C-alpha cells in the first residue's frame, strides 16, 4: 500500500544536464519517506526556494563555486524553512532557518549548517531569503568592498531592476553617487525611476545604449556593477575613466551558452589602469549581521525598495528558472514550497 502524500517527501532530482535552457525533461520527481533527524540535526519543512541565475550553472558538469550537481540526486536549492523537529538545543520547533535545503519539501541538516532567522514585525518572511539575505549582502559588499565608490562618482548598474541590481542602485544613491541603471522594458525602468528614485535609467530594449551612456556619462564611468555581460559590458568597459572599477557579480547572458565576451574591450583596463574583479558573497559572510542590520532598518522604514515574485509549488520551478533568464520576473524570484504556518 502506498503511503499518503502528506507522509512523503517530494523531491526534484537532476536527471540530465541541460546544454541550453532548463526544461522539465531535465528533472525526475520522486517521493521518499520524510527524513528523521539524528543527534545534532534538525528536520526542516522548506517554505521558500530561491531561484538565482547561478542555479543554472550548478547543473553543468564544470565546477563553479559549488561542486557540480550530481545526477540522480536532489537538486541543490537555497531555502528558507521552519524547524519541525530538533535534536539540537540551538534550534527549536517553530524557528525559521536559512540553508541549503534543496529542491524538496523536507530536509535534514546539522544545526550548525543552518542560519536562524529572526523576522522583524512588519517585514515579510520572504524578505529574509532575498533582500535581507544573500542578495542584500551581495549588493552591499560587492559595491562597497570591490567598487570602493567615492561620493560624486558615476556608477552604472546592469540588470538594474533585478534582485541585486536594484539594491545596488539604491545603495549607490545613498552613498552619494550618480547612478545610471540599465534595465529592459518600460515597466522595469519606470519602477526604478518612480519607486526607487533612480533618475537616470536606460531601457536597453528600446534605446541606443551607447548614445545614452555618452549623454549621461560624458566624463566616463567610475564604477560598473556588472550582472549581465555581453555587448553592453563591452560598451561600459570602453567608457571607464582612469582607475575605474568593474565589480563582476555575474554574466547571466552567457549561462545558457551562445553569448561571448569581446576580449578586445579588455585592453581598456590596461589603457585606463582600471580594475575588474569578481567576487563571491561567501567571502563576506563575516559581515552578514552588520549588513543585514543596516538593510533591515531601511526596509522597515520604507527607505529601501524591493520586489519579490513568488510562484506556487515545486512544480513551478522550471517556469521560475525560465522567467529569470528571460527577464520576466520582478526582482527576486522565489518558489513557495509550503505554507509559512507551523503544523
């Protein structure tokens, strides 16, 4: 006799490696008994799954900052969940935690590998797996530690309406920078102007990006916060000022293949004594409490705007990944796995 579905753990496993876009055919959905925690472990019911662009890279055979996702195993997933059974005194049933719970409903992990979340009244729980988590830390530390901006300098941000880019734009403005955001479509550009207060916005889908950059940045660009790559990145590098800095957060345009970088533009880094530096947010986890504390205050007072789009159910995961890569999502893309209330 089959066990009832509410006593089983629904899991999405990577069945094959995509060579282009991710499809339903690349996954196998299985059901297994709900796991029991061992000594020092907790069982978590996952509530939200974060869908970052880098999730596509984890599916490749080549190693990134994560080991390659093994075929046949539960797909790696960044989650926020609720503790429902604990065998460690540091976490109790009802506590919210962030972790790598995977693309499944239930997960078990050592308590030391989970980060306790203490939601502030009035701030949505989902914000703690988005703006008040790795996206916020990526935006703040990437800009301040790698970009090293000075008040009055010009900052250009690609994917400026995205989960990280929109925060970079607003943080840059708070630091006294002239901020230019590049985004796709009138709706996203309008949100940046009207809600985030970013005066200078370029719509790459309908405007001549090179001409608009020349008009808005006549003396060149001091800091580029790069999320996309491709031809626009070449334009930005070519317009760097002397000692300019490129903060290389990601190259999402290349993740599905087909887009390459024009290495000729890199000679500008030599000619302008400029610097381009990639970074991993894991290098700045020691600043987590400090930075999230700053961002939480801004969020609670309405001084930092953000967007979260939530699709319901693990079966919407492939659609969510597609929305991220086609720029259809608004801000952070989450998948809701289960209800927030404790059982």
